[in-house]
């Protein structure tokens, strides 16, 4: 999936009024994913994305991911976006939804395995669409 298509899909999925807001949400979410998952897994994920997205996942190679709960995941995104945590949660779910379509199922499963059960709500809409 090309960068413009990724952003457009996030913009539509997250009901963003402006493309720039969708881009900010994508950047914030990808950077927070990078903080949460194993660094080498983030690099593998980045390899399947356009460079303008991939660059937000690099920089923690060889490091373990930080262990924080889903509430902190949303809080970190909200701080990066400059929005509240509830809005950040909606944005993160939109990004995850598009990300799941942008990479291979195996790679997305590898990413998902880096998140504990308390993140199920982040991935819940994907489970509903797979049925």
C-alpha cells in the first residue's frame, strides 16, 4: 500500500476532517507501536511499509519493547497528537485497521503477538471483520 492510500484510508476510517490530522495520528501511533514492541519486530514491520511510514518504526533495533498497558498506549499517542486519550484511542484503532491491510497477515500476527491481552480492544474491530 502506498503512503497516500494509507493516509487516505486512515482519514476515512478515523473520520478525520483534514489529511494533516490523519498524518499526525499515523505518526503518533506508529511511534508508540515502536516503543511498545520488540525493536527488531518494528523493523520487520517497517520493511513492508512505504518509507514515509517506515521511518517512524525505526530506531529501537535490538531493544525490547516497553511494557505498558493500553491506557498508557492511548495516553502516549494523545500526547504526541495533542489530543485527549479517548480521541487518540479512536485514531489508533483506525491506524491499526489500515495497518492490518497494508502488511502481510503473518507480519501483522507477529506484531499483534507483541501486545498483551489488555490490548484486545485495540484489535477488536479486526476480529469482528474477520468473522
